[in-house]
C-alpha cells in the first residue's frame, strides 16, 4: 500500500522538472532522427573527423553504424540519454526523503497514520513510475518520428530493447539516489552520494571509451552494463539487464530498511 496524498503531492512537486527534461529530450530526439541520411553519412563522418578522436569516443560517436537504429543508438543513447534524465532522477531522489528530513516536513508526514515504510515505499514508487513514464514516452516518440521520417527503417524490436536497457540502468541509478536520500539527514550529503556516484560513473565510462590504455576503467562504472551497440547487435545483454535489476532491488530495499530503522533529527 502507498500513501496516495503523498504520491499526488510528490507528482505536483516534481512535475515542472519532469516536463523540462522531457521537453529538452524531445527537442534533441527528432533532430537526431532527421539528421540520419545514408547518402550523407560520409560527409558527417568527415565532420566528426575534424574533432579530437578521444572526444568522439568519449561522446559515443565513434561508431555511427549503417542503419537508422545504429545512428540513434550512437547519437542519442550513446550520451544524451545518459546525461539529461540523470538531472531529473538526481533532483527527484534527493527530494523524496532527505529534503523532507532537512526541511522538517518529515515530522509532519510521520505524524500522520503512515508508517515510515509506507512513506518510503510511496516515494520509491513515484521515482520508478515517473522514470518509466519518461523513457516510455521517449521510446514511443522515437518510433513514431522514425516511421514518419524514414518508414520501415527502424528496427523496432532492437529499439525497444535499447529503451528497456536504458530504463533498467536508470532504475539502478535511482536506487543509489534513493538509498542516499534515505540514509542521510540533509540534502548536502544526500547529493554527494546520490549525485556524485552516478556522475562519477558517467565520467569514468567516458574516459574508458577514449582508448585501450584506460579501457580497464569500465569495470568501475555502472554504465558499462548498458552498451547500445551490443543491444542493437543482439549480443549478450541479458546478464547485464539482470545485474541492473538486482542492484535496483538491493538499493531500494536497503533504502526503505535504513529509513525505517534509523533515528531521525525531528
């Protein structure tokens, strides 16, 4: 069971940032899809060749592929999808518990006939639901725009798997943020972990893509479990998906447990 009034209040609190991030994504996605043109791929590669090789690799643009699905996977899911929704998830995870404790509003929430576990579970459900809605909207828009601009060019099954992988990755990322929010009493420390770790993972992932000498760094980042190229190519990705689900379950479970058991400065 969840606390419906709290869920509705959280929706209202975070609607603006949700809409802004989704709007920015919906500006980039159509532009990237429309940029695809097999006839001009060589010209695009020539433009990219003017940029430093390390920068191209770090941004995930080193393999544009030959199909529309490859193109979207490289340009949109290689970097943008890893950065922009993270702004939303970091904000929401920090607000869900730590912000209420820091501002003192948690005392009001706990004065209602709702247990700590119910409050934490409600916030966890909102994070998971809103993240799912965002990725589902992107997936739907991507399919519609692709079919309008380039009918029959998009591999829909591979594209859906790509979005499923994105969703599972963000489940794990929000799990870290949720745990940090439940563990710390103030937003500052919550952000240090909840935002610091995902950002560090992304930076490490980008560095690991630069060259073979730093390739070993991929074992120190969560983002290595999401590889658009392998997903689109139909290579082994199920173990990575399962690992992300396990991380999600552990982090959300620990977050609810810690929040239920620890002392709060109320």
